[in-house]
C-alpha cells in the first residue's frame, strides 16, 4: 500500500513525504471552483451591486490567501515558496467560475495550493452572495492541470 500512497510509510502510518533529494523544477498547477447562483444574484455580483461590497476583490484576495496558507490547512502539505498566484473570476451560465494558477520552483508540486485557493475563493464568494441568495452553492472544485516534477504534465 505504501508504494502507491506516498503519505504512508512501510508500516502504513501517515508521514510527511521526504522531498529533500528531489531536484528543484518549475511547477504550475491550475484548479477551478464553480459557484452556482440565481441569474439576479450573478447580475449583482458582476455589477458590483452586492450589499457586502466588492465581492470580486474579496474573492481574489481569498484565493491568494488560501493558497498561501495551504500547509496550515492540509496536514501533510509542505510549506512552499510560491512564486506566483493568479485568481481569475468569470461569469458562467450557472453563476461564476473561479480559476487559480499557482507557480513555484521547488521540490514538490503546487496542486494543493491551487485547489485550496480555488476552494477558499469559492467559499468567500458564497459568503458575499448568501445574503441575497441562500440557494447559491459551490458546485465543484477540480484540478485542471499540473506541470513539472518527475511525473511531468497532466491535464483533465
């Protein structure tokens, strides 16, 4: 089992993976989260008409802050020196799509940082719209792609 699940040692106990001997490489990961809401709510969100204020700025900042705090939230994640974080928000037929791109030059990937950033951004967006639309919900969070490291590139 431990050969397949890298966070388990030979006895099956959870541990943090030792990445000390791995080479530093450029690494990029892109994740998304979708927030479904009523059309009227999306109109307010994208028209800057929500009572709580600038939801787009709050969503982008939350995505950045969430990604930076990933090792504080996900127990076995390594603290990383992130070189770049970008958060994009776009309107969709269902409401909004948030995309987070995380970059680093290091020994381990940034998939969890991208996904955590997207998750925290989506939670923040929900918080910003819930006062006018209790039916809003986060429909999914997914890794879209990753590049770098020994395993190379992957995309959904």
